[in-house]
């Protein structure tokens, strides 16, 4: 009976060592999935916001209304990191049949420091949508 107890303790110790070796890899994988999921969500929000802004621009709204529509569509993001460009702006004139482009840029930074160590501190997510004015 004494020999079987020793073997059982060795197996428990082996499981502990295996867990200690695999756990950091699993945590890195999990944090990577979380960060890239949030990055992809940010891209989808930015893409939708540029489409929403271009739709408002195509229907003849002012630049202020377009910016408000983009900010409403991207309300889940930090507005301080959001940059909105409308070309041509309302002062240059947008006539029926002209194209208008709304570009939305967002400065994204990784959430988890583990994954953030492998990538630049911040990088830009950008989406641009062009529509014809009605």
C-alpha cells in the first residue's frame, strides 16, 4: 500500500507541473481572443459609422448633422479617439449626383497588457464610405 501512495503523489505532482507549463499559454491565447474580438468589434462599429455618415451626407444633411450621426453610430467607442473627415465639406458644395466621402478613423489600443506587449501601443482603424448625393 505504501508504494501505491507514492505513485499517486508523483502523479499529482506531474499534473501540477503540466498545469504550470500549459496555463501561461492558455492565458495568452484567451487574452488574445479577447483583444482581437474587441478589435474586430471596433472595426465593425467604425465601418457602420462611416456608412451612416455617408448616408446622411448623401441625403443633404449638414456637416454638423453628419458628425452627430457618426458619433451616435459609434457611441460605444471613446469619442476622444474618433476622427471624422467629410469630403467635400458643405462649404465646397455638394450637388445632386456628386460623390461624398465620409472617413472615420479610430485610434485603438489593446486592452490586455499581455497581448499589448506584442503590438504597437496604438494603431488606427479606418473606414471610408463614398455615396452619391441625392
